[in-house]
C-alpha cells in the first residue's frame, strides 16, 4: 500500500514496507491510505519556490508582452473605459495633495471611495506615481497574475504537494479563464480581489498545521489587502472559503472548539479591521443604492447554467469574447483551467478522496458550483436559498457565477495534489531501473506542466490579449471640435452620451459629464437619471443642466433642444438648461422622493419657482414662490463647492449635485442644514436677505475615522509579523485556545 514520502531529509524516505506487491496504482490509491497527520514544512524561500516564481513571472510576461512593449496601450476593454479614468483622477488628486473623496463626474456626483472602481487604497498604487496610467495598469496586472499563481502554489504546498504539483496548480489558477476573461472586459477589480484568495487560505492552513497565531496574521493580512484591492464580492467569497476550511479542520479533529472559535474570530476581526477604511464607505453606499430594490431576477443575472460546464473542456463553445452568444457574460461564466489540470483534478477526486483535504476540496468544488448555478436548477435553487439565509450579503451579490473562482482554485489544488501523488508513487517503485523511475516521476510531470503552459498561453493569447488591447475608447462619439466647445463652457454643463464607454474621453476633456459607470448608484440619483433618460424633453433635463445630449435621428427642433451646426454627430444643445446653482423662494414637502421626481417630470412642479423637500425645514423660511437668480459658483472642486448668492428675501439655494450623507454646509461661516431637494439634490436655506458666502464640503467621519482605524491595525500587523516569534510565544502562553491541540481519530 502506497504512502507519500516525507521530504524532510535529503535521500531519506519513510513509509511501509515495499515487499508487498501485486496491486496497481489505482488499487493502492483507492485503498484510502490517509496522508500524514502533519505535512512536513517546506522552505518558502527555497529553490523550488524561486523557480515557481520565475515560471509564473515568465508566463505573465509572455501573456502581457504586447502591453509591456507598448506603454500607451490600455490593457483590456469594456469596463476599463471607466476603471482607467477613475484611477487616473484619483492618482492626480493625490499628486495635488487633495484626495478626491467625492466624484462629481458619475451621474450627479457620488462618493469616490465607496465605489470599488478607483481602488483608492490598492497596495500597488505606487506604480501610478512611477508610470503613466495605462502602463501602471499593465504592471498591476503583471504582478496580480503572479500573486494569484504564487498564492495558489503556497496553498497547494501547504496541502502536502511537492513543488511540481504546486507549480501546475498555480498555473492552472493564476492563468485560468477566470482571470483571462475578466482581463478581456477590463475586470481589474475582480482580478485584484480574487488574486488574494489563495494566500488567505494558505495562512489558515498553516495555522491549522502549526497552531501559531502569526499564521492567522498572514491570512488576515491577505484578506485585508484583498478588501483594499478588489470588490467586496470577493471578500465575501474569501470569508466563505475560509470559514469552510476552519470548520472542516474542526470536524476532523485538527482544531478543538475553542481553537476553531478563536481562529475564526481573530481572522474575521483583524481582516475586517484592516479593510474597514474601504468596506465601511462601500457598505454605506450599498445600503443607499439601487441594490436594495433588486429582485431575484437582478441578483441571479449571469448565473452559471449547467450547459456552461462545457467551458471546462471547450472554452469556445459559446463563442469568443467578441462574438459570445451564450447565457451570461463571457467573463462571468468562462472557467477553463487547462485540459491537463482538469483531468488530473477529476482523477485526484476519484482516487485520493479518502484524504480529508482532498475530500474538502471536492466538496468545495460541488458547493461553489451549486452556488454559482443559483436558480438555474431546482436543486441549486434550494442550496442557494439555504446559504443566502446563513451568509450575510450573499443574496445581494449580482452575478453569482463569480464564486466559480473558488471552484477554479479547488480544481487547481486537486490537480496539483494528483500530479504529486503520481510523482510520489513512481519515485517509490525501487524495483524499476532508476532511469525509468526518473522518467515516470519527474519526466512525465514536467511534460504535463509544459503542456499546461502551452495550452493556457494559447487560450490566453488568442482570446484575451487579441481582443483586449487598445489605446483609446470610442473616441469617435465625441469629435474634438465638440469637446472643445463643451470644455470651454464656464457654466459647468452636463453631457449625456448614449454609451457609457465614452467616460474615458469625457473625463479627460470636460468638467462634468453625466454618465452611469459605477458599481453602485445612489438610489435617488439612479431613479432620477432613469426618468431623465426616458423623458429628456421635460424639466428634468433643465434642472440638472443637461446642456448636451444625443437626439434620435430625424428629431425636430423644439423650444428646448436645438441642433449644433457644424457637428458631425447628433448632439443637440438645451436652450432651457438651468444654472447648476440657483435660488427660489418657495418650497413644498413631499416625503416620497419618487413622487417629487414624477411631479417635476409631469410638469406639476416648476423647479424655477420652488423646491420640493422630503421633510419640513426646521427654519421654516417664509417667502413667496419665484425665481431669485443664479448662484455664482466660485469654486467647484472634488470635495468642496463655494457659491456666492445674493437674495432679496428668505429662500433656498439649490445645487443640482447628489444629496448624500457626509456633506456639510456653511452660510457666512455658520453651519447650515442640507435638505434633500427635488428628489435627488441639495438645498440650503438662506434665512436673511443680502449677499452670502455658501460653502459645502465632503469630509465624512466614515472615511476619515475608518482610515486611521485601519492604519492602526496595519501598523500593529506589521509589528506583529516583525516580532512573530515573540508574539507566538506570548499568545500560546496566555490564550487557552492556542495552548493545546485536540487530537483524535480524524486526522488531516
């Protein structure tokens, strides 16, 4: 009966007597001999690890070579049109020494930091201070592909695999279709967030094996970096996989109840604290966004239907990225990880299933696939509903197929363990000639590894790079003469293109476009923009100073919309657009912001005469309805707006920027309230006649306080890891759950 050799001392092998014979490879593995209780530690900085890093770096360089030699190329397409520019303006604001906390460019303004697209705290942001934005994005991809592959390598090594098997698993994960397909569509945040998953699991597995608190710091640090680097959706999937790993370790007797609870709370508490500066503003925006109104149909969009399992064998059965005709978006459902890793993974599940960690990986594959399929089958429907009830936030994550990143990691890990099992089996066949053993134990795995490299590179280069690279985004939609006209307009106009992909060009040329490129939209702004899009020939357009808009071919001029002569595209100008800031004397109260938007749309409320508030103002400014004039904007910056106003009676100063918690106002140096006005915007009461200086600023505590809170935990984590030996000794001496380890029949 075969037993995997320990690799502690060179040339020394342990295991049962090899005098018994007469059973084949499949029979020996199927007999279920369990792996050793503790995996012999491997040298993280050993020769095998450096060789693996070199292989992953070479693969990443080969894949990104067209972009590495063309610094002006923007990697990816699709969503990169706004990922690129959000990152660009964020870095430019840091260079100014004026961090852009509020984004006035998307819809009518949104909190920038709460949106995961800019990745304000991403650990590789320093690249953007060295290179141009496009070239920095290329290098960011380069390092994240290596990180994903190397993290998987470490995790598979911690499961008991040798270097060759872990290399194959790292390649299968880091250069799988999950990462490459998201690269095609500019899914930078998905790639960044998912790349930290295996490193977090590696830290937890090392804790299970060593019972050292410092291993939890590695896991929590990886989770925290993922929270700063990607989207919250992958943080949730990391927490789910981590919880399942610790639960499995407890079930098999590797952790007792106290150790399981202590490790879970430590990982969760430290990890969330490290990422709180990003997670807290994002959570606030999510609760105030349109996602609270999403139906099951919205949530289940782009689920993984069973027919998509063919992607595992044929990644092109539903077309390539540029002609995809399957269910769900190509980037959301393509899960190819190479033919060799796939068949090795299936063989590993079939032959090594008695090993507890192999069984855990197999269950992880099954459960994650069921969650990815969501409502597409009857069985997965009830499985998804069960987990949605016990896992907070799962039911609010659109595109559930993205959990297939966990599936990909589990399959890649199974492939690595299966290849290592093959190598270990033939290495121990001493009755064979040494040359035959070397060929079977080393030559065949090396050949399979090389075949995987060729297979994945062929897929990646043909169907990712070939479609993704560009140096501009749909620039023909806004010709240069029109852009020059809009840019020179000093009245802060808004322009509404039909394609959101023009945001790249708009933000580079004009001060305040109206677009809809964001992961979350403020609920009131989303409702207003939806009505505006469907009813552009109403006061809704005037109120937000929608000065430039596409008009359908064959449209006739109206009192509101007039064509711009000499422009090659059908962009028309609004003759009735109101100023961005103005004063009106009257108000009425309508608690339902939806009703307020409807009344403006239908002409029942004239925004030139009064504002509609959602609550009664405590100041109760008394004044007749009517227009009092424009408020002159003297400063319009990311987080600050200064307005000069002159009024002859009490009134409200209206600004057509989004209402959102965290904004504060001062009138002549005294703090004043900001009211939700006309369904989505801001209004400040001016209680006396005369000239006033009004200032609005956005520096909310949920950003400033959580920044210093997370910074403290990052400094503590760095100190703890620097003095990890002393930390481990102190923790094991004072914390009961680290003092002893429970042993039992079920051993890992």
